[in-house]
């Protein structure tokens, strides 16, 4: 069949999606008039005759309907909501955002002033979208005339009027609902309908682009909602993690590799064998190690520290810059605690996690910007460029662990919520990281069923009793409560309720005791384990324990070997009260220190008073052997009384008379007396006096007058020493430990 050139041109234009008009031809209603004219020579005259016109024949051009809406950029149309043209398929659209798509309305009819009504077709949109102007954040679609740059201009339109062969450029503005969520998709296409009408040549039918033309001839654009891509990268951005950084010891139950330098925190001398990991020191507390393990950070603060500052980071793997909200969270991803509105949150104790306060700041510790979330609360925010990283500080304040009976780890999960979400979306974490504080702890004292009890003065809350006259205890030297040797044993226990391992230093110490001469004696305290093996010492003499596991304990024994010359004690008061000593335990890493200063030792009374008597006849050597003498011979008696106790004895009197079964004063005549004192000087404190007093009346009276033959009778005589300078003999007068009185009585045999 024969096809007109005009129709062929129209078909080609439609197939190419061209924005160029392809008119159907002469404007409808145009009248085509045709008149024939005959020219001839008049036969009668042979000259030109007047021309003869035929009747006029008129043809009126009928209307041809048709139009097309095409992508202005020439992309092929005739697609669906799920398969829009590539140029019209827009991603990374934010909730409430818009997608502008330029179109051209092409008049393919021959009708002038051809009206095309415009509506939006959202059929097949993955997520429902109103096909009307947006209201109250619900989203929608509108049409505008395009300016020279292809941008919408003027008020919204609902129709265009085309001249024959004309084209009008429009812009479809698809507005995404403000509550759209990530990855949702919204599609729309302009749908044109030319209503029926008429021209001078007659009426014409309505024309629907989608049904009258190529069936399904629509041109969709699609908006895909942005999906934030936030992750905490491996480790903080500032400061750059260093390796190694010293962390607490990792080998419970073993001795430190170097007792002169056990594992200790940053800023202290290190040892090549110290355990280490990738991390960095707390910017506010350089002695606090923060180890980085994947997206988790673990801090090991020292004693009495009540805050840790972590350097966190967030990575934006998305295509859009993102202003993220920061907050503490839990498994739900929702904010927890009280939002204080100043970049900080107060989180109460929850389960086994103690309460804490977390504050988010810039890396220079200045305040972050804030923004209000959908819950009406103010959050600290951080802007992260597309594909970039931004760091921030997380300061966690917490109660002093050393005031708690059992410190526990403080695990803070940090939530990061994208700002590129619907304003009505709940604040919820798009990514998380965990900052955990492992606090130290230590208790030390007398072992009461495994519980350190520093208030106790010894086993059973009683002073340990020793007998300095006996030998020191043999191995394993761990039997407490034995009172029959010279060793005092105090079972002690170190508990580590903290959350990291540590070894401990038991400071070299002594106990000050009083010798039998009254001088002070510094007696060392040593430490052994339950098997009797000695606790390792450093070169300074301090004792360095094995590593005690977190929440573990270690029993040690404080051992004191009391020398033989130590004076007996007088209870908790008196002239020589039971001595106590100070024990100090210090965490080598944590620095936690506990002092037990009241363990006491009771020194038993040991020894006796010895009295030895010898005689000399006619000036012979003194001897205890039996002797013979004649009347008139010189007979001398020597009595040596010695205090062999480890303490002074009081109210001491040395007597020589007939009352104890003797008769020397019956058969001899008293000549003279001599007294020699030994050990009454050099005491600490010194005796006030050491004056010899005599009694010749059976002890009723004592004077310093030396007896004479006239005053000594059968009552014999007594000797006592005034040591308190009272001028008389009283019960307060003493014979020091180790002192002796030598009494020599010269007589003549009757």
C-alpha cells in the first residue's frame, strides 16, 4: 500500500523519542479551493478570448489527532515504574527530597491550539506515591514549565496548549514523602490526555497517550531513598594508634618476668617482656592504656581514676555527607539514659553495668554541634563527608571503683544515627561501637575465711604469741596459732576484685621490738606462699607476688622470726606493749594500695630467777662443795641471784638468814657484807637509781646503812635495790632482765 511521507516521518520521530514536532500536516479546518481556467482564441475574431473559469471546488482539511510526551534528553520511552530510563533513575534521594525530570510534549496532530491535560501516573511504584501535589509531607507529583536551563519555572500546571507542529518543554517534580525510609523507591510518569474537540472541519476524538498511541507509552522517573553507610572503622583516627602499648599482665599464677620491673602502666619503665597490643594512651590520663580490638576499645585505668576519654571514629561509606547523632545505646539501638541536652547522657545502673555519664566532644574536647531528634531531644552531632572519616571523643565518668566492694566492667555502646533519614524516623543507631572500661581493685588484710580483714590483729583477732627462747619454726612456716616457737605467722590474703590481672608489691617492712636491755630491735617481716616457698624479692627487698587474675585471690603469709633477746610484752598497755607492724600491698599496674597496720605480736615470759650460793674457808676460792672449818676460821658466803627472765622482775629481795633452814647466823659471827650489782646500767630507759638497801630486822625496814657486827643477829640480813630513786624499797623496784646481784657475807666461825 502507499504510505504518505508525513505519516512515515511521524512514525520515525515517535520511535526515536525525539522532542522535535512531527506535524500530521495542514492545519485542520483549512479549506483547499480549486478553480480551473480555460484560455483560448475567439474563433470569430481569431484573437484571445476572455478566460473562462470553472466552478470552485472546495476541500476542508480534517483533524488528525495525536501527541507524545518524551524525555527531553532523548532517552527511549515506553518503560515501566521499575524500569525507567537510566537518566531518570535517581538514587541517594533524601526523605522529603525532590527529583526533577525534563520532558517535552510534542504535537503530532495537525490541530492548532491542541490542549493536552497532564496527570501523574504512579502505577507500579514500589512504594505508594500520591499522583497529586504533595501535602503535609505525604509526597506527590507536579508539573511545571521548563526554563531555558530545563528547571521548573512558574506555578504548577495541569495542561499545555500546542500549536500545530509545536513542542512545549515541561518538568515533572516528584516529591518524596518526608517519612520515606532508606531504600524505598517511588516512581511517576507524566500521563497526557488530549480531550475531544472540534475545528471548522469537524469534531475530533480525545487522545490518550497511553492507550491511543503506542500502548503503554509512558516515561517513568524513579527516586530511590538514600541508604546511609556508616561504620566505625578499625580504630580511632586521632591519635594514630601505636604499637606496642603496655597492657596488664596476661599470665595469672606466674611470677613477673622481672621482679625489679613488673608489668606497669604507660609512662613507667618498660620491659621487653611486657604484654602489649595496638592502642593508644588516654589523652586525659597518659597512664591509661586503651587497646583497640576491631571496633571495640578496652581501657585499663589506674587506681582512683574516675574517667576515661576514648577517641572514636565514624566512617561514612555513603555517597552523601552525613550529620550523624551520637548517643549511648544498647542492643535495641535506641538511646538510653537521660539526655542532658548538652552533649552528655547520664545512664543509671542497668543490670550488672554500673551507672555512668558519657559526654561526646570534638577531638580537641570542645563542644560538638547539636540537633534536635524526632523525639524532641537535643543530640550532639558530627558531620562526616561522603567517603570520609570523622573522629570524636567519648568521655566516660564513673564512680571511684576503689569505693566499691566489687568493681565491674563499664561497657558503653556508642550509637551513631544517620541524619540522612526521615525527620520523623525514631533516633536509632545505624552503626555501633563499644568502649569498655576495666577498672582495677584490690583488698588486703588478715585472712578470715578467704576475706581480707585488715581490722583483725591476727588469726582469730588475737595477737600471735611467740617464745623467743625457742627456735624459729621450720618449713613450711605457715602454721598460725603455734605459741611454742619463736615464729609469728599471719595468714594474709590479697583479693583482686578488679577487671584486669595484676601483680602486687608487698613493701619491705619490719616490726620494732624491745630487747631485754630495753633497746629497740628492728625485726624483718618476710612473706611466703602456702607451700612455704618465699615470695620473690626485688633488689630493694620488696616482695613481688605472682600475677593475680581478675576477680581472683592469693594467700600469702607474713612471717616474723623473733630473736632470743626480745623482752616479754605487757599486753596492749604497760611498759612494753605488744608491738604491731605495718603491711602495705600495692598493685604494680593499677597502683591500688591497701595498708594493714595493726597485726600484733605477743612475746611470752620465759626464764627464771637463779640463786647460787658458794662458800670460802680461810680465803679459799668460793665453791659450792662441802668444806670444813675450825672455830675462829674466816668463813665467807657468796650468793649470786640472777634474773634470767626476758623481763624485769619487781619487788625483789635477796635474803640470807636462818629462816629457810640454815643456822649460819647461829654458829658464826657477822663481820661484814659486800654487794656487787651487774646489769643495772645500760638499760633503755636508764634506771633512775641503783642504790643498795639493807634490812637486818627480817625485812621490816630497809636502809642504806651497811650492817655491822653489832646489828646483824640471827635474823640475818636482806638486800634490795632502789631503782626508782624513791628513797625506799617498794614493789616498783626492779631487777632488769639479765641483771644479777652478788652478795658476799663475811663471818667468823664461833
